[in-house]
C-alpha cells in the first residue's frame, strides 16, 4: 500500500518547518475536519491499492469503466473539498499526492 504519512527526513513531524510541521501534525493527530479529510484520503488510497492487489498490476483501476469512474468521482470530490476548511492540512501537498496516486492507478484523465 502507498505511504500515507510522509514525515521529514528526521522522522519527527515536530522538526518540520512552519506549515509542513502543522501538516504532519494534522496527519498524525487530526482534529475536527482534518479527521474527515484524512479518512477520505485513506479510503482513496486503500481502495486503489486493494484493487491493484486483487486484480494484479495488469488490471489498472483507471481502466475499469465502472469502478474506475466511481473512484475518479470520489477523487474529484475530495479535491473540491480541499478548497474549503481543512484545518492544519496543506492542501497543495494533498492535491499533488492524489494526482500521483491517480497516475499510479492508471488514470490518464485530468482530475
């Protein structure tokens, strides 16, 4: 499965500067809306990874005309929610992360 929390090289989120420190802390110990965003984030990665595990690397989620479209709808909804209140989370990092996952899962569409 992909990496959900990427800490600074030292491995200690408290050692990250400014907004990154707050972002890492929000991932590690979410408060309020950070929990909902985190659960959606985890769900998108987990579903894509489980699909890959179940059907193999030759069957990409992005090529599934039914389930892939549903995942894509959820991913677009998640990205839209990043335009709202997200607490201490850094939305640019979360946006870029999801776009990397989409490519890994075989999506070629613009999110």
